[in-house]
């Protein structure tokens, strides 16, 4: 919980891993390597037991905790760092929710960040990794038109801190295209471990989190999807009194990709409503908050967007908790 002097008081913090499996490797050749100039040649033997396919989770419990725990799931090519701060050095959504009293769990999903990855071919990652370029990030994150990249000219009114594009680029990590199901399984295991909770997920993480929530719908009191892709069929959730929110930023009409995603978001929400869900759509420009890129948690108004999400969460989680307790 935030204090009058701006500090953040925690009662606990720590980390653990969820998901994954143990595998045994045999029959692979060893390699001689030099780890440092102070050590003799080292025999790197790939044969033996490995832990693969797990996610890393760091948790923070405010001293004056209230409400449900929040699980943060990052998007493609990123890690949990995206919730911890902005490229220009402001506090992130993690701090916002902690200061508001929400216990928070930040995921580095399968093969990302501190979850690590297995370099032995054919075990976990069956394809070459992808690493997004700065130019691609400028375009796919809807910071500005691609022809504006050389001069760092964003969309008019854009709120992403373009002077700190290099800091965003340093946050990007290799990703594999074969680990989506493993990632969803890890998030589902995390939800079961945490218990009744809220999940906030971004981009590819939105589809992953929604798939995990469909398996654990009795535990996920609210699901906030920030410009998601890879969503499951709404029918996978079944009839429920659950709550979902999709949050969308600005400049979508400039992108065929995002125009297509927006149509999918509305169809998905309509299908959820037919199943009895509370399924809302927060169009930020229409709500009087223009200028957001795909990276809403990093834009100049990131705290304002977090406040809108928290304002939506408060009543829907209270209502869901009351129904569960009755």
C-alpha cells in the first residue's frame, strides 16, 4: 500500500515457478568449452535431466492488502518487465495496483526472461526463435506509421514516449512460436495455486490467459484483456456469471491487422454475453482518452488507463465475490 511519503510497503514478496515437466536426454555428444580463463577446459555434457516448459512468477503482497490478487501476463516478445515500469522511467501498472492494495503476481512465461529455455533441440522449442526489430516494434505496436520510423515521427497525438524507443527495444526477448499451449497450461496452474483472482493480460498473453481462464473459470473473477489476440472460442468458457473486459487503444483504423482484431474482439464479447457473462469493451478514444498505442501500459497516460481498469474491476469483482459467497 502506498504511504504518505510515496514509499510502497509490502508484507511479503518472492518468486516461484509453475508448469513444465522433467525430461531426460541421452545419446548426445559432449562439447569442450572454456568457461573463463581461470578454469580448465569444461566438458559440457547435454545428457541428463532437465526442467522445461515452466513459467517464472514473482509476487508482491501489500502490507495493507485488499481485494483479489492480480495476475499479470505479458505479451509476445516481452517479459513481466513490461508491467514493472515504462521506457521513460515511470512506475508501471504493477506499482499502481500495489499502491491500491492489490496483491500482484507477475509472470515471465514459458521460454521468456527468468523462466529460461532449453537449448537442446527437439525438447521444448522446435523452431528457431524470433526477435522483433525496433522497426517492427514501431509498426506492430502502433507507435507510428512505418515510414515515420526513420525520423521517429509517431501518429499525431501518440502518447508512447518515442524518445525512449531504445529502452523498449532492450526489453524485447527471443520468442518461439511452439510454446503457446505450454504457456496457457502454466498460467492455468498459477491460477489454481493463487486461487480466486483477477487476470490482466496483454496481446498474445491475452489469448494465453483467456485459454487458461476457460479451464479455471470458477477461480477467475475478472479477466482484463488488453488488445488480445489468439482468443479461444467463447463457448469454451460455458455459461457463467463471470466478467471480462477488452481494452483498446487508438490508431486502430490505420492498421488492417488491428481492424481485423477489433472485429474479433466484438464478436468474442457478443458470444460471451449470450452465455451470460458480463463482457465489456473499453474504447479509450471514445472514452475521452486518445493517443494510446498497443503498449497501453507504457504510454504517457498509463496510470490513467490503469485507473479506468481498476474502476471497472472494483464493482464486478465485488459482485462476483458476493455471489460466490451466497
